[in-house]
């Protein structure tokens, strides 16, 4: 659709609209389509700054499009937050699919991506209860040392009931000991994409 600029003389506005659209910015083609002299069209394009006018209008169009896109995304934020919250308590059947009414993995991924575009970060946290008992025989002090050292491999092995190789000699020599370390541990995705193990308050 050709739109004329009302702040230009009618004949200039008509020429500009054709130059900006069907003539694709070509002065000679604009003159041909209008049946006008090329020098006249050339003079109009310079006097009324057609190229600058076109650049300004393109920028306004881009800004308007971006603003509309952000408004549309912002209007759907509540829906995406609702999907994420429902996914926290979703129940999956034996076939690995969520029960009716619960968000699907695809819906959750889309919601997380939507929120990410708006700068909202969704962080997944997995709580692990860490216990130690024979034959591992790991004391509280040793567990704390592993935490301080960031030895996630050893801590996860202990959480799964296995004795890490580094502690096998200690386990063989120690007396059976039972207990549960107070506090939960959360495996949290770090900024570099690596897992970080830390104690939850």
C-alpha cells in the first residue's frame, strides 16, 4: 500500500511514495512511472531529503514493531509463570508423560524461554539428603571438609550410598557409625553451566 506524506506538497508526496515503494529508491524509475522529468524528481529527492526521511520512517517502524513485541510478551508473563509453578508439582505416569492438566516438558521449556527473554531466570534445584553409615564411616568434620573443598563427586557418591575410592581405606578401618548430616544440600546450576553443591539454610 502506498502512503503519501501529508507534510509534503501533494505532487512531491506522491513521487516520494512511489520512490519509497514500487520504484525501490530509484529516481529514474520514479520519473518513468510518473511520466515526469528525471531532473525534477532528482531535485525533489534532494530538497525534501527523501533518503533521510526514509531512514527515519524505517527506524520508527522498527521501534514500533519492537514495542508491540515486548507488549505482547509482557502480557503473557502470568501464563508462563503459572506453567512453571504447576510444573513444580507435576505428576508423571508410568509412561513418563504428565497427567492431564499438568504442563508438558515442551510447555515448560517454552515458558522458561519466554521468561528468559524478559530477563527472568528460572533455576532448577534438586535437594539431596546426605546420610552416612557403615561401611563409609564418614564423620561430620570429614563431610564438612568435602563441602568446603567442593568435592561434589565424593558427596554425591555418599548420598547414593556408595563409598568413594578415596574413602575406602578409612571406611575399612573405622568402626560403624550411623547418623544423618543436618541440613539439605541442593545441586544448583551455576553461571558457567557447572553443578555447584551447597548447603541450604
